[in-house]
C-alpha cells in the first residue's frame, strides 16, 4: 500500500466521528392531566426548543410522550423537568435502549465506613451514575453508569476529588479482553498503523491504545480469534525496517504489588517514626526517673527552656508534620466533603498535644520563672502506635482473601499446545503461556499437571482430582467425551483436551468473579456500622470537649483535691490529657471492618469448599432459615432417571408405543423425558431396527408439571402423568391404575402414553435417592430445621421418597408457579424459607424463597436465580451453607462486641472515670495503642473463620 492508502491505514477504523456516530435515545414519559390537544401542544412547545431534542410524539389518549434526544446534549432528567415546569405531572419514565456499563475501581486510602460512604456519595452525584457500591475490606468500587453521560475517567476523577487514590481495574465487559505490551513503536503514526491492523482482524470488537505505556487493549470474540492470533497480527503489521512485537501484559498483578508497597510504606513510616519518637519517650519518661543519668536534660539553654524540652521539640516535629502528614491530608479531604473519620480524631489529638507543648516551649524561652509540662512524647508516640496498628491491620487484612488467592493460583503458568492428525496423533508440540490458549486449541495434559482450561477429553484416559473446585476428595474418571475443569489436577494418565472455555470464561474464573462480587456486596448487618459511623466522630469530639471542661473547670474552682493533679501539671494540663485520650481511644475503623472482613473470609472459604455464596445478604439470611423446601428430581434424587419397565394397555403394538413416545418426548428437556426416549429406542431395536429419523411432531406443547403433547401424523399423542390425562379427558383404565399404584409404592414415576384419547401404555421410571439424603435431612432436623418436599411428581411417589429420607411434609403434583406459591405460604406463617432446586421449573421458587440454593449440576437458569450455588451437587453442602452462615454471623456479632467494647469501655476510662477512685488514667499514647489494637483484633477475629470445618462429611455417610 502506498500514498493515500497508507494514510488511511494510519487512522483507526473504530475511531468515533463527531457527526456520523451521534447516539440518539428514546425515552417515554407517562404524563397525567393531559386532557386535550391544547395540552399536547403545550408539552411539545416546551420540549421542541430544548437543545438535543430531535422529535416529540405525545398521545392525548393514554398520556404517553415519546421523545428522541441526543444524550450528550441533554438528559432525560432535564426533559422530565421541562414537562413538569409546563404544569404536568410525570408519573413514570421508561428509557429505551439504555446501555448500562459497569466499571471496577481500586481505591486507596479508605480507613473506615465514613470513607466508603463519602466515596459512594461522591460517585452517585456524577451525572449518569445509576448505582455505586464501595467495599471497604476489598478496597474496590463497582459503578453502574450510562456510558453516554459518564465514563471511567469521570469516575476516577470524582474519587480523587474526594481525597482518595483511584485506579481503574476494569470497564465494560472484560470477559474477552487481552492486554498487549508493544515494542517497536516510535511515534503516534506507528501506533495508529498498529491499531488499524488490529481493528481489521477478524473477531476484533474494540481496540484501546495507551500511548504513554504502549499497551493496547483488545476486546475480541473468542469464537473467531484469541491472544495468540492478535500477537501474530501485530508482528504482521511490521513494514520495511519497522518491526513490531507484542507480549502479554497482565494488569492483575498490580494489585498484589500495590498491597506489598502499601505494607512496606506503613512499615517504613513506623520505623522512621520510632527513630524519632523512642528518644522523645526516653527523654520524657525514662531518663528523668534514673538520676543522675537524666540530670543533663535539665540543663537550661535559655531562661526556663531546658535541653530536654528543646530536644523533645526538635525530635517530635518531623514525626508530627512529615510522618504525620497523611493524617492532615486525610482530615482535610474528610472535612471538605463534610464528614469526619479517624484521621480527624488523630489530627485533633496530636495537634492539641503538639501545639500546647509548643506553647510551653515559647513560654519557657521567654520567661525566667515559667514552669509547665509538655506532651511531645504524647504526640510522637501516638502517631507511632497508630502507624504500627495500621501496618499490622493491613497485613492481617491481606490474609482475609487468602482462600480466593489460592483459587486464582490453581491455573498453571505454562501448557503444551499440540497439533494432531485425523487419528488424534500428535504432530507438533509447543510449550506456551496459559494466557495464550485459544478456544478449540488441543492441549496435552501430562500426569500430575494442572489443567489450564475447561474442555473435553478427545484422547486418553485418566483420573482428575477436582477437590480444589468441588470439595470432592475422590478422583473422577475421565475418558474421551468427558469434561474437565480448569485448575484441577490430572492424576495418572496423559490426555488430550480440546479447549471449550478459556481465560475468564472458565468455571474457575466464574467462581472467582462470583466470590469477588459477593465480597463487594454489603450485608444488611453492615447498616448498624454505617449508622454509627455517621455520628461517631462528632460525638467523640463533643465527649472530648466535655471531658476537658469537666476536669478543667472543677479543677480551677477547687472542686476536687489538689493531690489528684500529678506533680508538674496543673488542672488545664490534666484536663487536656484526658481530652486527648478520649479523642484517640475512640476508633470508628474497627466498626467498619467488623462485617466486610468476616464476609470476605467466609465467602472465600465457602468457595474453596464447594459453596458459592452470592453476597452478604444471602450469607446473613441463611443463618435465619428454619424451613428448607426440596425439589425431588435431581435434588433429593440422583437426577438420572432410568426406565425399569414398559407395558401395553391397548391394541397398539410396542413399536407404535415407542415411536410415538420418541417423537413427542424428543422435544422435551426434562430428565424423565430423556430416560423414556433412551429406553424406547432400546426397545425399538429389540423389536426390529430403530428408525434413524424421528417422525415429525406438530402442535408440540409443554404442560408444566404434567407432561407434553403433540400430533404425530394423524395421531394425537399425550405423554405425561395422570394430571395430564385428566386435564385432556383421557380415561385411565383400572389395569393402568393398578400398574400406577404398584409402582408409586416403590417410589417410581409412571409416564402414561395416550394415543388418540386412549391409554396405549406406560413407562415406569426410577430415580434413586442420593446416598447422603437421609443423613442430611436427619442432621438438618438436629439443627432445628424442618424439611419439605415440593414436586411436580405424583403424591404417592413423592410420599415414598419422603418416607425414605425422613421428610414429613409433602406437596406433590405442583407446577412451577405452585412451587413458588407454597414457598410464599410458608413465609406467610413467619418462617424463613430456603429452596433447594436444580431445574428451570424451580427458578420461580428459588427467587421467591428467602434463600435460593441451586444444585451446581442444574440448569443455568436455576443457578442464575439462586443466592447460593452448591458446586458439587451434594446435599451435604446445604448444611455447610447454613452452618457457615451461622458461624459467620456469630463472628460478626463477636467483632461488634470487640469494636464497640473498646469504645464503650475505653472512652470512659480515657475520660478519667476511674481516676478519682483508683488513680488509674489512660495516657494518650497508650490510648492510641488501644485504638490500633481494636482494628487488629477485629480483623484477627475474622481470620479465625479460615479454620472452619464442615459439620457433615459425605465420606462418613
């Protein structure tokens, strides 16, 4: 390409144009009080002159107004206000085609819930932000926003304006994104050429270029391309002497580096602070007690200014203003956003001590008779202890996500990519980075190696240890056609696996994303800490001021004995020490950490043991559960029904019965339908050859909870239970009734087949009960939880299953809506209800329940509707989920006792309540140590959840 063609390539193809790519949106308003055409004209006149409004359509009949507008020029809120200014009331707003994007932002500098609430308020004030969640323990914010009105840059700017550090983690859909570090780029022209080549590549959706760091981010469709292809595309863009290269860049490691840097920063600041504050403490508290070693400190430099006082001032100042700068900055930003946090309390306390001591220095310098007590050791030691506490707290907080970190480390760094021939023999073998694996690649997994992707075995046999994902200790046999999971271990055989899901699409990545989302979501119990934190700091400041007045005024007035005032102090100084102690002993941080740290640890531990909890709300509600509703098929039973017998009741032959059943049931996804089809095909082979083509069925209809129907040729066929036959007026013969009764007693399901209104035959289907079901129901009973079966199956079969596992209450022959109604009936009786199910027909009940638990092997719809997902499909995990919830809520309560206990007990002691009776007072530096210890104790308490053990193990059954 030459001349103009090269110039065209230099311009990115996906670069937006000002005029061509104008986004137009439609919003519909439901307006009351429109009575005639005059009202319509009034509204249209009010809107047509607004900049950005393109068209208006108002209906006087139903009171609706549809407005097309350009979101960059005007918002739907402004349009609504214009209608209301015209004298009409807007009842409802429906914004069509609204595209909501999500971005995650890492936030630095949060200390307590006051900080997280301030950030939430700042984010929600941005035009276009619909929802903002800030996680204190996770140090992240998740923001839902309208991309036409807001963008990640505005969001980061708002966080930084609030006084915190911010860094974008992800924006939009990061499911299929790759970051490439470029080499050979010398100018913007080179960068544009590369961007253009990438945009031309098949499957590329979007290309973003960071010119400063030379990092390109490519969003792509994994069905058409992948990281390896994109790197090759960069190399192909080389022209002449210009050679371009690309390597994978992983931004995920930055979080770990930032955490390490933060820990190092607090450690260094603490050590620097100690370098100055320890000598100050020695000069103030130790040497004066050891004459004659401390006599030199009393040497007078000028007037009453001693050498000891001068040295304490010189050494304390760097601690107060250099090391302690972070408290001034934090206080400034907190007060600027009209809130108060720990930084405000520390700054007030240390400033009071430092500046009063500075006043003592000035008075001593200018007077030859003045005597006073300085508090320089209070200021410097206070800052040192707080920094030590923050250092230990951050180290401990890092351990709260250990379980999640172990999950992310399960994926190996390298993998063997192979090319194979038609017989699956290996032609070539290459070791590549795991992140370069693409969909449909063939990967060789050697014995003992971790599996890097989700895929299907195409050659070889082995056993896979899936305990790290599912908690199942027994290795699972794998042969051609079986699925393997990313992060699991290949035990003994060499297998070839075809990649079906890679990167962030793997089951392991989905688990990690789900747990991260759960850790970000607030538990309702967190509201207590949020409510307290709003008023905590102002109350502490008032109490400190009251304490100072309460000791100073009576001291001056002589209301308490003079010997209460320590030697070398006066009433003012004693009152000041008590006030400073009150300021610094109070700690809002511990309250803020009580819930999120426990939720972080619990959700991580749950995931590692096969229980995915989708947020703090589900975790909190689960501990209140008193009734559990179980679906039958696939939940209490194995979920792999098999036909154990088939009979004829009419003149139809077995071939016809099988053909009709296969034709109609083939269109159903129900496990029983699949079992009937498989058995009917087997029988068909026994009676001759099984036809390759299934006869077409027309007017196919699913009767929820009853069966299916359709027309095969000129025959009307019904396949289902007695309820379906009764609904369609099909008479059931006594012979059929007897067959049904005999099988229902054995906990078998009878599937009746009606042809042209006559019962032609029936299939008896058995679905064995899960081996752990009886023990689980018994254990739940010992926990004070009652169990209920709600199923679409017949009453006799459901009762037989209930008797086998020990459940007393049965609701049978219930459709999906009926299941949800039964859940609501139980809730109306004041019960907190959990629903355990696996199918699409269970999803209404899963949503209706207080806590929905989906079996991991169930349908995507059920898993999406549930609050808790049981990965390995074992009923023991129902107990694990509830027990983990109970243990977590107990731990959160204990955390609140720790956090509130420090404040409730510490503040009165710091205020000097015990001093008149016992002579015990809390020096400010010791009060600061107590404040630091309170946060550390709460985090350490949460970390004890890491030792959680399941109350019931399926292996012991």
